[in-house]
């Protein structure tokens, strides 16, 4: 092999090495974008979950208030029934 052949081999190797690095970097960039997108989706899901949890707590509070009122009503009715007897 002469110097021109070696130059071609080194040039081809360099081109392949450059292509490998470019593909590697494109894949790394793609993975980073997907990771960022996934993180954004998780944040959105967490925000929705927090809102639903607040709604659930409010419904629970209202239910307890209504149950307390019902117990008071039943107690007063029982008291009235005892007084009537």
C-alpha cells in the first residue's frame, strides 16, 4: 500500500468516526428531549392530581358537615320523640 491508499483509509475511517459521533450526539439529544418531555408530563400529572386531591378533600369536608347536621337533626328528633312519650 502506498501513501495515497493510506490517506484514503485514514480519510474513510475519519468520515466513519465523524458519522458515528454525529449519530451518537443526535441520539443523546433525542433522549434528552424525550426525558424533558416526560418530566413535563409528570409535572402536569402531579398538578392535576393535586387539584383532584383538593377537590376530594373539599367533598369530604362537605360530606362530614352534612353528616354532622344529619346527626344533629336525628338527635333532636329523638329528643322530641322521648318528650312526647
